[in-house]
């Protein structure tokens, strides 16, 4: 396939949009569509190469994969090795452990699958994941694995290639629409729901190979004459150019980070890219895209995409707060510089090597080694014995991966006669538990002190991540009901029936975040809401919270169970690692946060929540209420740490130290 500088120009547009969105999202509001443009380009180029080789009967799948390795691995290896080394000196144990897991996933092009499985209540801020952007590389490489094989089958069996592509595009697009409502995270990360974007490019690639260009219609030219055909063609070229520019511009200006994406909205950038991709090389649009500056950025677009996000993340992690415009510009310049160096000194020398097979083998071995190192870092919990962080870990155990972030261990299966599947969690430490801890992920965090033996109680945990124990109501995320929450309250009641030894139930959940539409501090706004399971009662979110919770507690008490409601602890509003003065290295002089909040401010933002709790208490006189603030606040302030260490492991979940502290107060001091 002949080199097309305009495609490099379109690559440049893609990477400009992505980098712009990641650095200045207030300007490049929908800049993430750059990834969709990359998908269309990749689908077109790869399919063109394969189809051309099939045409000349010289396609070799081993050779194809070898060339892909030589093209993709060098820059990726450079970035992964950089992250491993930089993380060693920079990151705290829990951060380095997560990075190791992501390096292992990135080396196997499974990042999109890993990130999909990490999405949830305990997921950390995406801005703190240096390799998050590799999800798109995972989608592309998964496409490269199956697509050549399918094309070989289509070619040799002489299937109608157009019908095959249309069938796959329609199927993938319909899956995308369905999952945009049923499971938005799956829709975003899954290769099945992104396949149609790559296949739009594949359609262009095959058409070009079969017809000598997308806008080449020999039969039409013969039928209407050369002159009329040229006029028709010029009109179509102008139309395609304007529509392509319009759709891509509209995407950037109209879409935002809150848009349910990809869904229908991805049609805009995908079709916009497709319209520009089919332009002949002598058209005005193609000439603009062939500008030297754009072509230069297009040639380094792949390493630039790889470098910019880790640099942004590492700077955010070290600085501990938002980056200013000046630092962002420095990062962009550094990313372009590193991308050019990678392109010149790594990519070109390796790709010019004539021994493709041998080079690919060596690169594959190198990638396996790097992936293994990443796995080892994750397995060893972020290498807590690194000299640079050993003393920090000794002071702050909360900086390790949370020991209470757990899934069911099978201990409840025989009693319940079925497994409890994540995001729901059931664990018991005794065949005859005396107490139950129930609720959302705050209940899981609270159970940490018992599970780790800090508190000696026979207990069972039955929790639902992101679920409230509501009767007749369910938690929704972006107007989609969390399926695992639908029967959560009923499952808690059923578990109590099957564990008659339980005498007390301690309820621990978040509060206002479910009905107010926003969290505190770094959480910002959310898309959580409470909906009636059947129909709509036209009640406010607060009223649904009250009715669902109170009804559930009433049924618990009716079982002659003592119920203790632990009100929401004060959210920290920031990462607890900001509360320590030490980090392996600092690029910025920054005082540690005091992790102290004014108690009156906490009470003010939870005022509506406490009013609801009082109504629930009035409905259920036998209910005991323990205010979580009593453990972490005095008369003036609320605290995130004490002489025993950090009490939180993220902005609102308790650490092992914090859970032990709260359990001691709730179980033994019994103050209200």
C-alpha cells in the first residue's frame, strides 16, 4: 500500500485531540474522540495491507504478526520500562502494586479487560493510573488477532466481504447501544462494542483495494461521461470534506466527559474520520492533512500517545493536587520530545532491520520479561522492602493495598446453598456468627478489623458494593439499575434466616452520595440515584432513601434482631497519602495535609442525611443509632489520622486501623 501523508495528518489530529482532552479538558471537551479516529484509521490500514497481500497470494499470518510486533512493541517497551523504573523510586506500595498489575496487563494487551474488571466502588481515580490509556491498544491488538483469520476465511471461501462487514458492524453497533444502558463500562472497554469502529475503516480499506479508491466508480463514469463524472466527483469530495470536518468539530464541542459514550454519539467522530479518510490525495482536504507539521506529529503520534499519559499521571501523583497550565505545557513539550526520541532512536532503527522474524522474537521475549516483572511487582504487593519506602510503610500500613478489599471466600456457600458473586460479598469467620455487618463497601471496610483478627468477634459480612439495603427501591448509576443491588436487601434477610445464631446486625453505608448527586472533595458529582423497583412514585430522592431504608430496618427488627445503624463517617475529601509528609522522592515542595475538617462543616453538608436518620429512628424505636462522627471527631474538628496511623485508605473508606478503631467504639463502648 502506497504511503499517504494525509493519513499521518489525520493521526496527528487524533493525538492532538486526545492529549488536549487529557491536559485541557475545559477546551477539548470531547477530545477523547481521538481514540475513535485511531480505530477507524487502524481498521483501514490493516485491512488494506491484508487484502492486498491476499490479492497477490502472498499473505503469511506469521509474517503479519511479526510485522505488528516490530511496529508496536519497541515504543511500548520503552514506556513500560520507564514506568517500572520511575515507579520504583516514586510510588508508594499500593500505587506500585497497581502499576505492576497494569504493566503485566499492558504487555499482554489485556489492559481493557483489566480496567473493565477494576471498574467499581473501590476503583481509584483514573487520573492516578499511569497506563490507563493502554486500554485502546488492547482493543486494537485483540482486533488484529481475530480479523486476519476471518479475512483469510472470507477470501478462500469467496464469501461476500461486504455482507460480512455489514453483518459485523450492525451486530457490534447494536451491542454498543444495548450495553451503553445495560453496562456503560463494558460498552466503553469491550472489543465487541468497539469492533464496528474498526470495521468502518476496514470497509474503506477493502473498497479502496477493489476499486482503486473510494470515490472511483468506473461503471458510473462510463455511463454519464467523464466531464459529468468529474463534476459529480468534485461535489462529493467537497461534501465529504465539509461533513467530515463538521462531524469531528461537533464531537469535540458537543460531547463531554459526562456523555454516555460510545453509544450513538460515537457515530459522529467515526463517520467524520471515515469521510476524511476516503478523500483522494489531490483533494483540498487531503492536502491540508498533508501539511508538514501535521505529518510530523502523525509520524510520532503512537509514541506521543504512549508517553503523554504516564507523564501526566506521575506529575499528578507526586504533586498531590491539580496541575497548573504551565506544568501541563511542560508535560506536552516533554511528551513530544520523548516521542520524537523514541521514534528516531528506537522505532526507526528496529523497523529498518531486515530480519523481521528474528527481531520480532527478541521483542516478544523482551515484552514477556517486562510483563513478568510487572506481575512480580504486583505479586509482591508493590515491593514493600524497597529501601526508599521501607520506613514509610513501617509508619503507615494504610498505604499498603487494603486488606479489607475482598471478595467472597466461599465460607457462606454451604449455608446459603449458593455462591455469593461479586460485587456482593459474603464472608464468615464462624459457623455460628453472633453478629452481622451489612451495607455497601463501607461495611466491607468496617469488617476489615474482624477479618484481620484485630477484633475478636464471631461475625458474618454480607455486603453489596455500591448498594443500600433498600426495600422496593434500587440504586441506579447513570439511570441504569445496578443489577446486583436489586435483591440485596432480600438477600440480607434471607442470610439471617439461614444463620439463626445472628443476634445483632450492624448497618454501615454511605449516605448523601446516593441521593444528592455529588460526593465530597475529590469525588465531585456523580450519577447515582435511587429508583423504585416497579414503576415510579414521583417521590424525591431523599424520600426514597428514607422509605426504602426504614422499611428494611422494620423487617430486620421484626425478626427479633438487634439492629445498630452506624451513620456515615466523615468523608476525608482527599487522598490519605496527602496526609503524610514523606514520599520516596518529591519534585515539588509541599506540606502534608493536616487531614482535619471543621466539624460544623461536616454536619452542615450531612444535615439532610441526619434528618432522615432521625425519621428512620422515629419509625423504629428499637433501632440503635451510633454516629460514626463520634469516633473520628471531637467538639471542633474531624480527623483522618491519629498517633496510631492513617484512619482512611482512600477518601471515604476506613483503613484497617480506622475500622479497628470504629469497631472498638461500636462494639464495646456502645456510646451513641
